C-alpha cells in the first residue's frame, strides 16, 4: 500500500474484519524492533497479550524535559496562562 501526502494508509479489508475495525475505531501505530505494529485502541478486538505488553513497554520510562520543572514544562506545552492576574 502507498502512503498519501497526508500520511494516510488504507487498512486492508481482511485486517479490518479480523480486528473488528470500523469507521470511528481508534488505532495506534507502535514502533518496535521489527518495524511498526497497528494497535486497536477502541472499537475492536483486544490484541494478543504479548502485543499489549510491548505496547505498554513502549509507553513507559522517563521523559526528558530538558531540565524544565513540571510547571515550566506545562507552561511550555500549553503556553502562558492568561487567567491569572499580575500582582
């Protein structure tokens, strides 16, 4: 299959049927040492236990904020708050 300019791909019908993926289903792509895996987040069958474990492991660990505190990171992420008055 070919990736579109928007980064979209069509999931083949036999895979959609097997995993019970339908319009509105949520999926995730998880990179591992063999390439990438399609994980059905909602609207489909639960994947194999080892696939789920690999997905969980890919989500765990430390996140490097570049030395920012949690408050600094949240402000960087969301932008400065404008609902606080200056004192």
